[in-house]
């Protein structure tokens, strides 16, 4: 199974932004752990701070599933 993990604005700062709240691990470090947990799955990762890039990635995606954390776009975007 091929799965896209898609993160929205500011999630590139995981591990550095308010580590007391969000933890000190970057998403890239966490992704290594996810790939170890699911060795038979193809996990692709994309992050952008730009709504248009996120939409373009969704439109071009040829995946069996998408797991998305849209960040702040979850409450401010009428497009997503």
C-alpha cells in the first residue's frame, strides 16, 4: 500500500518550535520510526507552508490513502 503523509503550515518546525508543548522530535525523525513500524507500506512525506502546493500535491497524488495534518489550514481554509 502506498500512503502519502501530508503536513501543512508550520509543521516543518516540529522539534524546534515550543518543544515543551510539541516535543523535541522533528517529523523527519518520526517518519523513520513510522517506516520501521510499517516496513511493508510505502510511506511518502510532503510538507508545505503554502496552501496551493498542498492542493497541487493532493491533485497529483496517486496513493491508496492520504494522512493529513493541515495545521492552521484546518480552520482557515475554505479550499481544503
